[in-house]
C-alpha cells in the first residue's frame, strides 16, 4: 500500500457530512461533496443528495456503492408505486422502502441515509435511517463522519419553525463547520430545498463559505501580499 | 470504511461474516426498561435514549408501546429490531381481531408468542437483539414477564433489562410489596430510573412511564428527573488525600 496515495483499491466511501432540517413550510437537505478511496479524494464534487421522486430526495453517506444501489432500488419501487397510486408518493412511504432494504440487508450494507421531502398530507418531513435500518422521524437530523462535529452546534442553535432562509443558512453553516474539521468531508456545499412549490438546488463553492478558526482568506498568490501595503511581508 | 463513528459492540458469534443472514452486532440501542406490578395493574418505565455506540445520538425514542388492549411492551437493545417486533405484534393483534369472536390475546399469550419468536431466531443464529418487558392485565389478572435475545424468559412481580438488572432489581427486591398504590409505584420506578441516570452511561434524562390497568393503557408525556449533587464529599472529594480521586 503506497503511503502517499493511499489504497486505491479501498472501497469508495463518502466519509461525509449530511444534514436534513425541517422548517416552516418544507425541508432543507444539505451535504458536502467529497468521495474518498482511502486517503485519495476520488471525486471532489460529488452529488450526495439524490432524487427519489419529484418531491422526495435522499442524502447518502457511508459506502458510495451501497447508498447508490439502495437509492436506485427505492427510486424504481417508488416509480411503480406512484403509477399505481395515481398521485405523488408520501415521504413516509419512501422512508419505509429505504428501511426495508437497510434493515433486511443490515449484515451487508454500510450506509447511513436521510430521507427528506414534502407531501400534501404531512408537509415537510425528515426521516433518519442510520446503520441497522432504524427509522426515526425527526425535526432535523445529521449523518456521516462529519456529523460528530455538529452535535454540539445543533444542540445550541436548533429551533423549531425557522424560515426557509434561516434553515438554508443554518445547513450551509453546519456543513461548512464539519468540512473544516472532518478530513473525510470537503469540496462544495450542496443544498436541496423541498416545499409545496417544488424543489430548488443550490451550490456553494468553497470561496462563498465563511472562514473558521485558523483559516485564512484565500489569495491568488503570495505575490499579491508582497505588493500590497503590508510593512514586512517577508520576515526572517 | 471512512465512517469515523465510534465502534458499536463487536460481538462475533461464530467466525465467518459471509454467512447469509445473522445479526452480528447492534447499532442503535436503547438501555434499561424497568417494570413492576402494583395494585391496579402494571407500571413500566424507560428512558427515551437511542445510543449509537458511545454517542447519545437520539433522545426521543419511544421504547414503551401498547400491544392490543391488554398489554404493553418495553424494549431495550437494537431499535430497528424492536421496530420489526412491533410490526410482528401489530400483525398478530390484527389477525386476532379479525376472528371477531369476542376473544382477545392477553399479556401471557403475547409474552409466549414473543418468547417463541426470540428463541427460534436465536436457534438460527440470527437473533433479534433485544431484551423485552411485557406487562398487562386481563380479567383482573396482572401479568409481568421478560424475554431476551437468547430466549430466556420468566415472569415476576418486578423485572428489568440491561443495567436495570444490576441497579434497579436490588432496590425493587427491598422496597416492592403487594398493593402498591399508583403514586408509590411511580415513586419507586423514579427512584430506580434516577439511579440508572447516575450510573448508566447510556442513560438520558428524558423518560416515560406507562401504566396498564383493566381500563386500558396510558403512556406519560416525556419528562426529566431532578438529580442531586449537593454532598460535601462531592464538593471536596480529595480533601485529606491530595492526589487521589
């Protein structure tokens, strides 16, 4: 195993940060964009928020392969269900289908998922489905390796009945904080907002995110610093 | 695997993980359930925690549920397996109701059904990773039993799962008596739950108490217990023995 490039044969995994949050009128799903194989970043702009139906999306963490195949199966089942039902599927049904796969294959799968969406019966709903296949409906939930750094943050800032803008800002701030500390999370922040009016995807590249402790304002080159007004840019 | 979560309890039952189906270890777990008989029926208590290894990840998990008209179940262990057990029980009760014969399954029957399910899964080396408490009243007869993932089952006047076995049952052996009033029963359970809160790392301070009588089932709203830290020995634990803890 090459110590520098890591084990390129290691399974692709999304050491990840994923978040799902309800607000007054819908849900906001958020994720980072890093997919790693060992220490190498295989994809620095992945899309971990995957569509299941027009009104239900899923955040994927853990094994990339496992989460993709589960999403694909659930999308397939939900498509058929929608045809039979004659109207959009509910978020609860989507979550339960994910549960069936996660629970019944718990020995083989290693993926933590967050199902979020909007339906006309219950409005915006978030379901957390961690390893093992437990399903828990929650006002908000976090997942992936980066989530360990966010428990304290959410304990402090979470409140019920936020506006869409407050919720989106909260999700972006949280993913950005996790990226700052979790080596397995990185790249851009993606959000998907789902409400009665439909679905909105947003994209926040690194330079739009706030800077945290010991992070510096990015520059094109050191030469820019040298030529600016600073008295002693090079210090011996 | 790049999930940096803390390792759940590793418990290799028999070698190869390539076997088609066996539960290896639990992921999201609930801790103790405590149950007692009292004058009018049964009281169960459980906190609302769902731990993920050493992380107290979920704090509003309902671990006490009604089963039909005459029973309540409390579960500790893997929550996904408990959710599956509830599906089995809901189906059992549904089919029982469909007979529409005026008869209904009592707590003793439900406990027996659960015992068979748990033991048969154990024999296939694919257990439902839970310890369950099943209590109820039917025709004036009170019933309180327990069954766990290896199929061990028994009934008693007071039962507990997990840490409750070690911390709650000694208290109950000392202080339980026949014909406790509802208030006495609740105070006794709260005493047990407080000790568990102090001494069980996976306990969370948010609990529910469930009551079942001939009249039916009620499960309380979530609430928290006060704790006591005002001991002089706590304020200065190493006085007279500097460097100790």
